[in-house]
């Protein structure tokens, strides 16, 4: 069983390569998750959001066209579109590159901070400032070393993009304490259009820290654009809590996007063995990890701290997967090029090696699930909607940027 909460407002309707046309089978994974026999905690929902409902129907299979835009990247992690049509792409080893529309890769951009490139750590997300065309500011999240015992944490910084270099680099946030030995850094950067940014973080593979309000592991943090703390954050003024925290009880969040109609933040996170989640983090709310989870340990044993699939004082996920796709980047589709996709949420799958489309109704509930690129089997690290209305994804294992559209047009 999967859970999906309703949402209050309708979504907006809104290269030289070889193209592949693929008939993609639908995939439902509709079997119910095992029940613990416990009553579910009553979710506290955004205004107008309805109660959960059951598993969605499989989607009708789509015919998609896949075009290879660029290749030769080493573990690409994130991409962002520049106003001139080029892309910025991060490579986890610590490089940031320009990629032209014809797929040409630039030399590494100078001025990128030193990253801790170990395990899952390295150079992670990239995002343009909301006023980029005037300020030329970009933001980068990355793994930063220097913790006790050689450990690392997620950092966030910004600088001005001047051609092929970053000037005036400034670190504006550090995950404290630094606890990672190579796992669970998160992270995605999202701007809310109101002068704030969200940074979705992992718990450094230290489960109990997600519940500790004096730690920044397993949290969504909300900052002003300069890294200062907004005065209306939910834990401002509490001596036992970090004021940066927006929500807590998360595991390893590698996807985040702003809902185009409501302005709410949506995030995706890896579960352990099963129980990957899509959440709509609300201020001050606890999303359960590791007390409540729909997954089990990789060993096949229960999570030691877990009470069950729910726990007092915690929120249920908006949607969850009984079998883990290992969710990565995510994007809402709002373009007019492919009307059949309008209002859908797209998520990359690392373990499932596919692109997941969740069709949403006017209230934001998941009504069908479709798996794309199943024959190609890419480990998809990021998903973005391009200015041309196509989807662009990063295939980590292939080191490529792929452009995805419906075959035959709209």
C-alpha cells in the first residue's frame, strides 16, 4: 500500500545524438505493505489536504524518445539551466562544468570549493539565485571534511559566476556536527520565491540524530539567501533546538522541488530497505525517521529504533514505496509541450534504474504510477524540466545527460 495526501489547489497546466523510441511497460507495485496492527497516527496536514487513500492504478504505457545530449561526465550529480541555453553540471568528484546545447563540455570552472569526495560525498547540488541575471550568483551544496575523526558534513555556499570561474565564494551554512563517514549527505537546494531557500539534508547514516533538534542531520533547513536564519522559523528562540530547522525526522533526502501552484516544498528521501518517501515538509513537524518507517534494515531485520509504520507525534509520508527505488532528483512538469504530462511529478531512481512518473489529481493525490526508461536501466541522479519543455536527466552510470520527451510530440 502507498499513501497519498490530497492537495488544495490545481496544478498549473501549463545535438547531435541518436534518438531511441521505447515502449515502456507500466509498473504498479501495488501489493500492500505489511501491517503492524497499530493505528496510524493522525497526520497534521497543510490546510485543505485530505486523508490518505490506497495504492494508485498503473499508468497507461508511454512511448518516449530519448536523446543523448552530452557524455563524458564523471558521476554527474546535478544540473541547472542558464539563461543563455547552456547548463551547469556538477560532477561528484568536485568539478563544475558548462555544457553547451550541442553537448560540448567546458573545462572545469575555477573557484569551486574543495570537496570531501568519499563514498557518497563530493560536489552535490547547483542552483541559480532567483536574481541570477542581475547578480550572477550560484549556490553549491557539497560534502565538507574537517570533522572529528576525519568525518564530514554537508555545506552550502554561494559565489558569482564570471565566465569560467566563481568569484567571491562564501560558505553560508555548515551541517553541524560533522558525522558522516561517507554516507547520507542529502542534498537539494530550493528557493521559495519569498527570499528564502530550503536545503534538504541527510542524517549522515547516524539514525538517532534525525530526532535531535540540536543536530542538523536528517533535517530540512530554511535560510535567508545570505545564510542567516528567518525570524519566523519554527524553532527560533528555543535553546534546545537549532533555529535553522524547518522540519526533522528525515533519512536521506536527495530530491526537492517547489509545488508550482501551491508553493509548498515537496521532498523525496531514501528509505532503508523499502519505505522511500515523498513528503510535504511543514514547519516544526517530525517525519518519523527512525521511529516510524515503512522499511526494514538492509540485513532484513527491523530498524532498531522503529516503533512501527507510525509513531506518536510523527507525520505519515504523502506517498511511499514498499520497494525502494532509491529516489534521487525530482521535478514537477508544468510545460505545454507534452500536455499528457502536465501536473506530473517525476523522480529519478538509482536502484530501480528508471524514471518514475507520478500522475497527480487536482488535490495533489497520486492517481497513477509509471516507470520510464526501464529498458535502458540508467541510474538517474537528477531530473529537471528544460526551458524547451523536455525533461533532462543525469545518467550517473553512463556519465550522460539525456533529454526525454513523448514520442510523436504531444
